[in-house]
C-alpha cells in the first residue's frame, strides 16, 4: 500500500507541478507581482498582442495640438513666448470651439521674453541715471517706456487673461515621486511651498471609504511643481500629468488617477479633463479594504487597480490620434470641424522636446498620446481591467488545466500527447484572446500556458525514462512473438503482465513438419533457410492474427500459446481457428512449391487447454516468456500422436469441451500418452462448424459408429464401419489404423477388463 502511495506516476508529477505554479501565482498576487519575472513575461505577452493588433481607434472624442517640428521651425525653440500660447488658446476657443482644452505642458516659470525685455529697460534706466542724474526729463521718459513695455510685453498676463475667459480649461502640473533631492535642487523651499498652495483647489474631497486610506498602496508625491499664479484662475481646473513606468522594464502600461501628497489626494490631468467633459460633475473616489475600487464622475464609473491605476488599451502606435501642428491651428489651415466639440490636448511630439516614452506599442511614444489613449479608454470603457474575480479565475484555471493534463496525458502516446497539449493550448489561448478583445480582461497567460507546457514536458520526460522505458521493454521483449494488437494492450496496461510467472488457463500449441529431417538432408543450408523462413513467417503471422504468443522456434517446430499474456475467454477457439487457417495456408503454399519444384511441407499440430505457469523464466542474464505445466507436455505429446493416426491437427478433450459448438471435430481415441497415467480423449480438428463437405461428414459418422463398436470389442462390425469411412475419405489414415487394430485385437483379445484406452509407446 505504501509503495503504491509513494510511487511516481504521471498524475503525481502533474499534481506537484500544478501545485508549485499555483503557489507561485498566489505569492505574486499577494505581493502585487513586484519585480516578478513571470509577471513581466505576462505583461510582455499582452504588449505583443497590443502591438500586433495595429490601429483600432474608432472614435473622434480627442485630438492633439502638437508642439511639433513644423511649429518649432516657425516659432523657435520651445518654450515659446506666452503670447503664442494666448493666441493658440484664443483660436481654439473662439474659432474652433473645442469641448475641453487640456495642457500636457507646465508653465512653472515666468515667460523668458518678458524677463529679458524688462532687464534691458532697467539696465538702460540705471545707466542714464548714473551718467546724467540731472536729466529728469530723459529719466521720466524711460520710466514711461518701462511702464509701456510692462504693459505691452507682459505675455504671462496676456495668457492668464485668455485662460480666465474660458471655463473648459485643465492645466497640468507635476509631482516628484521620489525623495531624491537632485530632482528638486533647482527649486527653493519657498517655491515648493508656493507650488503646493497653487494645487490646493484641485484635491479630491469626495471619498467613500476614507477610513481605509491609511492601509492602501498609492503613489505618493514628495514635492510638486505647478504653474505660475498669473495663469491660475477660479475657472480653471488642474491635475497632475505624471505617467509612471513599470520598474521591471521602464514601459508605461498604467497611469495613476490619484497621487497622495501631504495626506491629501489629487486627481490626474485625465480625470480633471473627463470631469470637464462630463459638465463639471464631481469626482468621487471609492475605497475598500483592498485598495481603491473605482472613481465616479457623476454616474460614470472607472474601475481601477487597488493602487488607483488604470491599464491603457493602446489604440495603435504613435500618431494614431489626429495630430495638428500649433502653427496650422493658429493660421486656420485645418478645417474647423477637425477640432470642434472635441477634447484637445496640447503636448510635445517634437523629438527635441524630449517628451517621448516607452510603451507596449512604441519605444518613442509621445507622452501626450499616452493621455489621449487613457482618455479615450475611460470615455469608451475600453481600458483593461483585471478584477479580483479574474485573478481567482486565473488561479482556478491553473488547477483545472493542470489536472486535465495530469489525468489525460499519461494515458496518451507521446505523439497523441503532443497533439492534445497543442489543442489544449490553442483552445485556452483562443478563449483568453476573445476575453481580452471583447471583455478587456484576461486570465494570466504565462501561468496557465506554463502549467500546461511544464506538465507536458515533465510527464513526457517521465514517460520516456519511466513508463515508456517499461513500454519499450515490453515491446522489445514481446514483439518477436506477440501481435501488435496484444503488445499495444500490454503497453497501455502493463499490470496485465506479471513478470516472473503466473498461473493461467491457456491453450498450448505445438507444431512440427512431417519428415523434416529427410527434407533437410536433400537441401543446401541456404535452400533450407529460405524454405524455413517462408514457412515460419506464414505460420507466425496466422498465430499473431488470432492474438497468440509465439513461445519459440525449435528448427521447424513452432511452440505457441493462446490466452497469455492477455487473457481471452475463447483462447481454445482462437487456437483451433489458427490451426485450421494454417493448414489452409499450407495447401496454397504446397501448390506454389510444387510449381517451383520445391519440397512440399505437411505440418502436424497438437493442442491442449488447461492451467499453466506463464511468465519470464530463465536465468538472470537470459529469460524467455514461456509456459510450463502438464498442459504443455500433453500438447507436445498430441503433436507426436498425429503420426499414429495419420492426422494433422489433434486436440485434447479439454480443448474439445471449449470449442465443440463452433469447431467440427471427430473423436479419435482414448489414449494414455507417454509420461502420464491418466487417459485422455483425443479429437481431430476437421474445420469450422458448417464448412466440412457433406461426404466427409457422412464418413466421420461411420467412423464414430465404428469407434463405438470398437470399444465394445465388436471387431468385425467395427471394421465394416471403419472401412466405409476409409472408402468415402479415400485412404483415411485414422480409419486404416483402427481396421488394423480390429484385426489385431481379433487375434489377440485385450480381455474383458479392457477400458478402451490405447497406450502410446513413444512420444
């Protein structure tokens, strides 16, 4: 029992592998997949799918006004004067009538052009005062010019005034997400404090489940850089435009919708733009014990991961969304309908501005298009989302697929197992892709593909070095004397074979060529080998056809048995049918040999049914799968007894009892063979039931009647019946044997106590 429990099997190997993969999946899930190589592979698979699907944008909610090469060529290196920004905004609002205007750029410092002009006037004013302090008229004129310059050149004021006109503006700002002071060394403490005050009005105030906020993982800002005060008005909204790459490979797949800063929670630029798009509905953040559950803007729900991020379903490579140059917008060279009532994002696509990111669909993807994709996803509901239920489904799928492979694969051949595993993989991948494309969710590719492939690999490995080794042994050991059909059954169920020997009821088969010694003396060794090979091949094929087992060849003799190693209830019938077909085949072969001038072979067969010990027997270095027992000895004797009765297929009474309803026979005698005290009734096999010629049937009835009279010691009457049989059968050897016996017993009576048994004097 313990040996069976601790023995290795394909299913147990599968159970171990499936458990390990399942445990690894659960561990990664509980640890949020942090820096997990397997999770990275899973992400890369989805990346490849996103890259391969091409452009799938089918909406027109969003357009991009780009700081591109064309605009830089006309307006100079970025950043431009705020007068250009004011002009651009005026055209977008007044002429193009956009729905929402979002800025994926930051205006954290005053316009450099304003500063330069004022510096020049102030320097000239100081120079005049120093050189000619009494020239009050000239100084007054310079002060007037300075005032005019401030009024005329103050681009920040112009841009701020333009921004304050409209109530559909969302400005961007930026969080520093690490405590690395190198990133903020260009900012003073006072500036950082001022920046923090400028974003205060953008915080999320409606939070459901706020009591859980101290326990959930969120992105956290350590400092913020915001727009200058002159550009901020009560009409404007603002949000951070941070995008956070995955630590494993620096690819942007998710964007946080909320960042925690000094115990306050701030929305992203995308959330604020969406809020404007839905007519300034409030943002509501829903939190539970596991983390952030979703954001609501009015009735519009956005599901997120527990850390408040949304995974982007990229609609294509860079420039999938409509891109229009700032220059073309300002100069009205694009149709008004291209931007009307759309969300318009201002951002950089010019390489020199360095707002390029690595994404699943490109290694040089404009940051503004990341926001465009996310906004389109949230509006259409096409973002990717994997709920806790999907993770549970992934875990269950690991177990289910692992068990399916573990149960089925050990029962299949290597080739069948390969096709099965490919079909299972194809079915899973196809179904999972359907979920990905239609439901925007998926179970874990790598873990489930991995559990199928690992199970396949190790089960096949085990089968090759374990089970298949045993199967190769069985095939190697039995292919010489078992039919392929029987070998396949043994291979599929080796327990049917007990090595070392087992007691089974079988039918033993012995055959020998009549007068083979004389034939062999008249042939050269080469001719003898050719003749024997032809004969033995034909006989062996017939034995295997009836699922017999060839024990061995001893020169011209064939020794076989039926009913082992595979047990058959009709083994006696199979042995008889094989013997009949062998004699029929020999008739055909004799005709051929006669035409070729070769020797004709006649074969005697002996069959007996009974219990034997069957198994691998021999020494530690040489074993044969063979049979032993009285049944074997009797079959061997019966093959020789054929000589006495001039017959070619003799069976014992034990075979007769099994086949009498399906095989035509005639009883020959009751004999005592050499080496046995118990008498045995013997029969000649005539053919299949109903296939013996009527004349022969009549002759065999005469023979049976004569045999009955013979046993009653009525020698003359018995002789008459045997003579009739001999005449009808044309020199029937068995009839002639009994005619001679009748003559002998008539002269030398066996006595009144004679039991009808004839004692064989030789083997």
